[in-house]
């Protein structure tokens, strides 16, 4: 069997994958690479999610790429606009021609003797997987499962006679006109869906077990629109990006240093939007700000539909479903013709693929993140993830840029394998993500750890990461560089040929 070999394989053609390809083309123009995308279209999250009102809860000046200014007047953008932006970026830089669609990676095996990855890839409906190999692997698959979201086991669900939907599998052309809708959840998806559904639904109820902090922000950016009259688009984008990075980081730091003050501020702002007579227990969480993500609503759209009576909020626990709706623990029944379970995500690393190192399955849960990019004892691979307290792309961009620096450094010193190591095991571990959100807590035993010191600590701080990842030293005493020994490499290559594998392109 012939095995096509490339220098780098990027897994995933979403926001992160397209960004990684840009950095690779810019910093390592001599490297042959391809993007493997399991679905039939690029865009990742922004192509998958089709529910009404789908949008970002981060501003596009920071969610956008460093390489391409966001020129749309809407700072908080809808899903289709974000997808178009990703597609434009891919076309402008020739990245779209590097994407191989319906290529789902089943397994990735690292071989130290040849210093390369071999991937088993399911291509479309073909009965047998094909094989690809590469020197470096960039995993841009995000951290949630695309096939299905999280849905709790609701007692009596089979009795419900209406429509039951998870937003991640929104039916095409679903008509909810004139129907009574209940949205279960209180996170970003729920607060997006509720105002969007009021355009056609008879009434929408947001049913939450516990409240979230909800903050109204302007959907547009009048100052940037005004600046475009005088300054080039790139300058406007840079200024807005710098301002918003500072605001995001400052707000997060303020919330962690003075949580009671920020809680009072957030509840006060919500009260102003909702009116003096509104029952604030529906927007008064039990936890402190930024123990979970703060939900953003553009121009207060959620608050507006609540004030207008088009939607309502109920804060109670569910006892079970009935034929006509949801029975609460209090005994009250919420009537519903449509129930939407906006109950969160299923977390999944590596896009669900199996990963092995020299034939031994790699268990990410027993590993530790290195600079929030690589994993301890996993060679020549980066796991590109974004921030939890700021826009995803800020960290994803830095991660891809850093990994390209690492590839350049390996070429410069003539080494083909790079592995983060903590040989003395002196670093104490802690949870990888420090949010109390349900989807993170449910997957805590599947995620790697972070350490108590650099470079193993995950800082969630863009300015600090910018300094460390863009300008810091590559060799810090924790990266182990090596190359295969000549005889071992020859033996493995011979064995591979005996088994029908073509390794003639091995450097």
C-alpha cells in the first residue's frame, strides 16, 4: 500500500484549522501540508450550528483572524457572517485548495524510529481507510463532539407528543410558527435562542435549573465605523482589537480580584434592562462571576423580549416530561409544543480519533498541557484550543504561530522529533480548565491536566501568552529534541516495506 507523506497535516477546517494553515504558509512556506476535514464543508462550528439566531458571544475584532480585518459593522456577528468570513480567508490565501473534505481521521500512530505520524483516514464511504503520514500534526478539532450534544436523561421523555430538539441537530426548515416553545438551559445557546424564536413562536419560555450572568453589549461598534472615514481598515481593526483585548482581560481580572463588586455591577446592569418589577432571582447565579462564562446578549435582545412579554423565565428543577409539556418539581406543568434541550456540549479531544505513541495508546487524561498547546510525552503534535475567558481565536492564533516557530527551530538544529517532558515529575497538576460549567465538569476525567508553574500552567492571559509564545525562547529545558538513529530507522523502514508501506519519502 502506498502511503502519501506530507510535512504537516492539519486536522479540522474550522476557524482554528484555517488559521493554522495561514500561519504555516506564512512561516513555513516550504512545508507540504493538507487539511483533513471529516465533514463536507469548511467552517467547523459555524457550518455545523444552524439553529435560529446562532451567533458569536465574542466580538469579531478579537474572534477574527490577526491576518484579516473584520470589516462588517456588526461587532457581535451572526453565524452565516462568520462562516463567510472564514471562507473568504481560506480563498484569499489559497487555503481552500488544501482542504480534503470527508476525510475523517480514525487513528494516528507516532513512530519514534522514523519520526513520523501515520494516520488511518476514512474517506467518504470507501470501505477501506487510506493511510497518510506526516512529520508534524496540528489538531484543530476543538474540544467538543460534533455528532451530538449533551442531553440529560429526562424522565418520561418518550411520552412527550411534540417536537424535541437539541440545537446541535437543528432540523432544516423547521417551522415553529405559532407554537409554544420551552428552551431548557441558561447558557450561551439558550440566551441566543430565546429572543430569536420569538419572531414566530406564540411564546418562548427559558427553563433553567440555575441562572447565569447575562451582560448586554452593543452589537455594532459606532466608534470603529466612524474611524473608517479617516483610517485604513487595517488600522481600525488593530485599534479595536487592542481595545477589546484590554477590556476582556481587565474585566476578567477585576472579576477574579473583586468578585462581589463585579457581581453587584452585573446584577445592576441586568436590573436596568429588565425593569424594577422583574424577579431578579432568575438572573442571580449562586456562583461568582467567571466561575462560569458570562453570557453576552447583543443590544439586550433577551431582556427586550422578556419586557415585552414575548418570552418568560422559569427557574425550577424538572421532574419529568408529560404528553403536553414538562412537569416541574413543584408540581407545575409547563405546556409545550416544542422542547429545545440547550443543555450543553459533549467534550471530546482529538476529534474522537485514537492516538498512539510507538504502539501504546496515548491517554490524554494522564498527560499535562505544555504552554496550553502541546501535551507531555506526545511528540510533534499541537492541540490548538482557544481561551475560555476571551475570544477563541486569540489563543488559537498564538498556538499555531508558536508551533510554526517550533518547526522552524527543529529544522535549524537538524532535529526531527520534539517532545515535552517532565522527567523529574516535580510539577504538581491541577484541572486543565478552571471553569465550573457543567460540560467541563462532566469531562474532567477525560481532559489533560495543567501544572502549577510555567511552562505547564495555563494562564488564560493573552498579553502574557503573546510575550511567551511569540517572543520567548523555544528551548526551555522541558522540550526534548532528538532524531531517529540510523540503524533503527532503516530497520523500521525495511519492515514497513515488507508490509507494503511506501516510506521512500522519509527525509
